[in-house]
């Protein structure tokens, strides 16, 4: 036997729907979203970090290259080399040469290049005055590491080294031998250009990375670092001696294809917690959103499930009580959903069953039978008021006498009157076709024209497609009669009656209009009161009769509108349901 959902309780069905359609898809989507988001963010952070290190590498190389260019200008300056390589007999001659050219050259580049600090030329020419950027190569200078390093270099290429005061190394310097011109090599000449450490610190401080950054030379020694725990101002520190942990991430970029910094590199070490801090924040946000997205549907599902389950169980309990002949209704607030409607129908059914058991059903049938008899009696009373049988016989006798005397017009009018009374006598059908009603109206209006002569003109407009529809017998004729008697009769001439019949969706609309003296507002209100009046039929005639019959046939489904005012004529609009 296959398992069926029909055997599972509704609450468990709702839980199945919740777990399969809400909870599990939400967890899967949240996991996929978290996985993709964190990976994308990690890749983006690594890419941004690499790009930031490349930017720092390029900026530092740019500053070094600018300093190197200045050293090349000094190296190839023939006049400069001549000034410091000349043997002066009198100090005044050197002062003149210094003021004339050397001073300007030594002070010309610092304002232009931000990274250039102090420019110093070291020379062993004893005839110079050592000041203003020109220093003597003495024993103290020869003890410096940068001097020993440039002297031991066989080539004239500049070198970049860390320099400082005494044992303290504070800045970077470009060191170069000035031996470009063979004829001007009487003395040893060395150019030393110090770079501004503030500019270098600013370059590395712009690196938007957590952790510590290291500038390594081609030997792997730390030349600069943002790690305050490492002291590189006295003794150089090898980078491979710096301990690293497993939770650290290392970013490295290396200088290649350069004449000045070949083999140098920039390394940044940071903990994963620092690098991926934003990823962790994003993770916490996703977890929070997942919890909210889980709790909110859960609360809604529980609320909706309880609304369904509790009320269905309540209905089931009351149905079991009905089985034991306890006809208790369910007492709860009125609700518009299906269970609320089911509850209302259950209450109604319970009350009906109880009433049936108490013989109320039989009494109700008797009451309805009496009501039908009463309506039939009222209809018969209405019909009896418009069925004077003796008048038909008398009119027929007069018509025959008129024909015998060759009074054809009179005979025609009497024939119309006889037709009206004949149809009123034969009241087998209370609903007649519109065409039959129009025949009555034409007969009546011909009689009235015979009576009033040229005083009355009339027009009847109707489509033949409407002839087949049924209306209450003589319902429209009564309004035409009222227009003739109360509208046209008081006039001396120019009387006109217009009857328009048309269809509006599922209704027939009758417009009966005359140009008579109109009606007072009090009379109009009195006619409207007949629609609301619930009294018995009595001796009602004319429009009262028609209104009462329309109420019996259509209840509240018909509409009567009277538009009239003194000396302005009257228009009656009657709307009744369409029936074939």
C-alpha cells in the first residue's frame, strides 16, 4: 500500500511544506551565497592588496630613479668636475668658482625633487674650502660603510645604501664616484645624495594593508620596515630570521629589470584575521540575515498553521457532538476565509437540523403555502379590478350599429376599445410579449387621438428584436394612459406623447414622456412612497396598481424614476429585468 498524504495530519503536512519548501531551500541558498560571497571578497582583498603593494613598489622606485637622475647630472657635469678637481693657489679663487657655479648646482634640485634631501660632494682636494655641501675625505669619512662599499666597487654605477650618523642608520643615500672625465681625475671625488626619510615613510604609510611591511635588498636584509619591534638602525636584520605563524598571509612583490633595485623586494605579512576582517563581518551579517529569514517564516507558518489547525479541530469536535445529538454552534469571531465560511455553514446546518427535528420544517412549509395563496389572491383581486365583462358586450353592440350606419371611424375606435377589454377579460397569462403590450398601447392612443383630434400626436420607437421579451400585462399601458389623461387633456393644443423602448444589457428600459403641465413634488413623492409601502393591496388602481404588481413580480429588481416639474412635462423611466 502506497503512502498517501491524506493520512497525514494537517499540522504535519504544514511542517513538511515548511521544511521542504522554506527551511531547506533557505539554508542551501544561504550557504551558497555565503560561500560565493566570502570567496569573492577574499579574491578581491588579495587583488587589492597586491595592487596596493605594486603601487608602493612603483612609487619607491620612482623616488629612487629621480635621485639617480640627479646623480647622473652631477656625474656628467664637466664644469662641476672642473671646479672641484682644480688646484687653487689662493682660496679667493675657489670662493669665486663656488659662488659662481657650485653653490647654485648644489641647491638647485632639493626644491624640485621631494625625495631629495641633502647633496654632499666628498673630495680629497686640499685647496678647497670644505663647507656648503663640499666635505673633505678624511679618516672619519673613510670609516663609514658606504665609503668602503663605493671604493670597493669596480664600476662607476651609483649604489643605494642606508646611511646615518655614527652607528645609527637613518636614511637612504645614493653614492657615486665622480670619475667621468679622465682629464679631471687628479683627486678622488664622491657624490652622496641623501633621500628624505619622511617621503619614504609616507610612501609606505599609504599602503592600505594590515600587518607589517618590509623592504628587502638583494641579500634579503631588511632596509626598511613598518614593524616597530624590529630595530634596523644599527645592525642589519635578515628577513628569514623573522618568525612567521600559520595564521599569517604573506604578500610579496619583487623589483626586476631595473638598474638600481634589481633583486630588491617588498613583503607584507598580516594575520588572516586582519586581512579578512571584512569577510568575517560579512559572514556575521549573512548569518544574522539567515537567522532572521528563518525565524520570520517560521513564526508566520506557526501562526497560519495554528489558525487552520485549531479551527478545523474545533469543527471536527462539534461535528462529533452533532452525531451524539448535541446541536451546539461554534462560537468565534466572524472570519472571511474558507474555514470561517465552513464554520458559518456548519452553524447554519446545525441550527437547521435542530429546527427540523422540532417540526419547524412542516410549519415553514405551511407558511410558504399560505404566502403563495395570499399572492395569488392579490393577483386575482388586481385582475378583477380591470375585468368589467359587461362593457365588452356593450361596446361590441355599439360597434356593429356604427358599421351598419357607415360610421367607419367610430367603428374603428370601438374596435380598439373592444380589443383592449377583450384582452383584459382573458387574463390567462399575466406575462405577455412586448409586441402584445404595444398593440394595447396603439389601440389606446388611437382612441385618445379620436377623442382629442389634432390636440394629440404620439410616437412609439422600439426595435423589433425586443418584441419577444415578456413584461407584466398592461404595465406600460397604465403609464401611457396617465400621460394622456393628466398630461395631454389639460392642454389646448400641441400635445405630444413619446414612448421609447430599448435594451440595456439584461434590462428593458421604457421611457414615457409628455409635454403636459407636469406634477408637483408632493405628488411625485407620493408615487415613490408606493414603492416602499408594504401594506396589503386594498383598492389600489392606476399607477399604484402597476407598482404593486411590479413589486410582486420583481421585488427590488425593478426601477422607477419620475422626472417632472410644473409646466415642464413629465418623463417616466421604468427599468425591469429582461425575460424571454
